[in-house]
């Protein structure tokens, strides 16, 4: 199993990531051990969604990042799921 997740930083920006171990990955983000979110300050997990493989999760993560529009991400968070397909 793999996960795609969306975090909100202290500045209000979104961070999108993927992993096979969501619990451990979130510990790294919230503990300040991940360089990409250490300076931003991960504040809250807004959404997580499970996928069968890491390949699928990485594909969805890339598609979300290519959207480059916070309104799409906000809709995903509000709806509680990611509608994109790998």
C-alpha cells in the first residue's frame, strides 16, 4: 500500500507528498526532520488517500503538483478525496 497526502504549512501553503509508510513520514514532517517542510513548518495533515502501489501514488502526486492551483487542492481537501487517476 502507498499513500498520497496533503499537508498545510504554517504559512498556509500546501505540501503534497507520497509514501509507503504514512505514520513514519508524518513523524518526519512534523518533527522537522524533512528538509522540504522543515523551513515551512508542517502544521496539519489535511488529506491522505491510499493507493495500491507507490508508482500509482507518485503518479497522482505529480499530477497534483502540476495543477499549480490552490483552488483544486482546496476542493480535494473539502471533498475528502482525490479524484485523479494514475
